[in-house]
């Protein structure tokens, strides 16, 4: 690897690690052990769940950053550049630093032959340790119990919710999926969740009892005075250490009020030595940035909304929030969904909100996961849907269909990331295109 550039690393090396999903934390543990167990050099908060975990993780990181501590954030997948996955003090890891860390790990990576996500996780934790990160927020990649990130011993565990997603890997019932996600609950580490009473919460509570962890569920009346607008979301919440907090997050959506409140409950659960003060909570929530989640941009004479909703629950949350916003009509929706997602459930809410539906395929979507827009249109009976296979032309078609109106881009991380790149709005730049390279976990 000597002398390898960042682009060469991404283009030539990481795609070779993609052998699909490989369950278990043993390989990740061996990778980390070979470089001194860097994941033990910093404190951590572990965030799992189906939807909202990225928003919660970004909020936690933003608040911890306001305490003056060097803060890490590890998330997946990325939108436009691999470096988004590994952030220190809010900024993606630099190309040179990434290459240097990968170089240190590469001999053991070659020996262990980990998956893409396992290798990336080890690289992130080593990068955090070498940068002197004091606290890191770590998002689960897939599931929880057997996810590569589950090597950490967190101060607090966060479980956002459970919905039907990745059923082929995690189980075909909510109870089975909940069992996998509950696997990140660790002995003695407090747990907070946004799940309402039901079988999923029972699974979480049972796991917490088994390992001796205190669990707190966010009650329906705890999030008060929610107001959603084009500038974000406002809410009020009572807290033990800071009293009543009136919060404003730039993240837009009813669901973001609950995500924000869940992050606050996680911060409350930290030991006093790590817990921020109330002023840091207010500042961090106010300053959080999380692109691709009901992200609003004004481009030319139109409003663009970018949201990476990629399962039915995500789409329901998206469309429920869109209906609260004073968005200009007409609305054209550019939709690109991966074939292994439940597009039959995802499309009706989008079609019900939009005046025009443009079905397309994002260029970065892996070839084996690309849907067939023509077949999809035929199955849904056409209606307002048109198929524009070329992605750039699909964006242009939507813009022409909604002069002075609103263009919604959604369906997958690939769709949103490719659109942000095409429109010159990539938040941290973009990597060179890869031949069927991974952007998922």
C-alpha cells in the first residue's frame, strides 16, 4: 500500500472486501486487537434501530462537540463520499489520515479477509484513537447483535425503533428483528428507546433485565409543543438535570422531534463526568447537520427536498412531515428504490403526495440491486408515473414538470447522494465513481 492515494485506495482496495454480509464480531475484534484495541481508547454511545438512528447519532455528536471534547461520529451508509462515514469534530476524516490508518490495518485486513463494513469499522475506530477522540457516537450498520460495531462497551445504548426492513437478514417478524437489535444492550449500560408499548418494547425490556441494564422508554406525552416548519422542528421536553428545555433542531419532521428527544434522554443517562450542561444541549441541537434527511435546498426557481427514506416506515414519516410544510405546487417526485426494498408499500404514499412521479435508477446503485422502473410502472398501473432511466434527465424532467414548485428526491441513499452530486450540492465533496462499489453497510 505504500504511496497509495485516497482515490486508489477507494477504487482498488475497498471493493475487493465486499463479500456481502458476514455476521459476527470476531473478525472485527481481531482486526482491532492487532493494532492495540483502539476502540477502548475512547468512550462511546451506541445507536441502533431501524429508522432515525443516523439523525439521533448526529444530534448526540453535535451536542458532545459543544462540550469542548474531541468527538467522533461513525455512521453508514454515505451519500457522496466514503469519508462521511468517519467524522471528527463534525468534519469527515481527511484523505491522508484515512490512507495512513488503512495502511496500518492492511496486513491484518488481508489476513482476516473481512467484509467491507468490518474493515471500515476497524479503520474508523483506529482513526478515532489516533486523533485523540474522547467520545464517539457509533451507529449500528445492520441489526445489532452480530454487527461489527458491537465490539464497543458503550456508556449508553440507544434503540430508536423497529420496523420491517432487512427481513432477509434479521428475521421476518418484528419480534425477531427486535431481538437482533436488542443484542447491543450491554450489562450495566443504560438503555433509552423511542419504542411505544408492544412486543418490540417487551423484547428490549427482557434483554435489559437479562443483562442488568436500566431501560427507559420515551413516553408519548414527553415530547411537547411540536411545531414543524421550513426552518426545522421545535419541541419542548422536561429533563432531570437541566429542567425544561425548549429546543430547535434544523432537522425537519415530526419524527425529528422524537429523534431529538431521544438524543436528549440518552445525554441525560450519561455519567455526570461526561454529561453536557443544558447550554451545550441547546447549542448542539440547534447546530446539528445531517444531509439527505428532509434536506431543503433552493435551486433556481424551485425548492428541492432530498430525503433518503428507503423503507415503508421511512416513507410514511417523510410524507407525513411534507404535508405539514407550505411547499409550492406542483410537486414532482424523483424516485429510485433498490429492488430488494418494499417499493410496493413505499410508492403509494409518495404518489399520493406528488403531482408527478418520475421513476429512475441512480447510477451508483449496485447492479444486482437495481429495480426495473418500467416493470414497476406497469405493475402500479401507470397513473402519474413516468419512467426516465437516465438519472440526469430524470432530474431535468422533474424540474420541467414543476416550474416554480417543489422537487422531491427520495427512495434510497444512492438516489439522494447521486442527485446531490449532480446538482453540485454534495456536502463534503464526492468520490470518483466506482464500478459497482458499496455504499451500504
